[in-house]
C-alpha cells in the first residue's frame, strides 16, 4: 500500500470500531473501542461501549460494555 492509502485507512477508523470477521480467531485484550463487532472467535478481555457478538461469533473471557447484544456463543 502507498502512504496516502494508509493515511486514508487510519482516518476512516476514527470511530474506534473493532471487527473480528467470521473465520478469524483472536486472543488478547481489546480496550478503548467505541464499538466491537464479533463474528469470529475472540478469547480474552473486551471493554467497549457497544459490543455485538453475532450469530457466528464465539467469545470466551471477560466482557464490559454499556450496550451488549449477544446472538452467538459466550462463556
């Protein structure tokens, strides 16, 4: 990618959105996001204002948020 493409991507994520797509596995900690959209597998800790665990999503760990919607699996 060219530098101007990277700048564009950085500016587009000012909304502090985190997405874990279907088929993606993540282990670790997510903090400071405004919205987290989980369609894949996340294991660890998530602290976000709005959290969506979608139908194909799988979360295992500690979760803190103001608006949490769960359609998938949570342990």
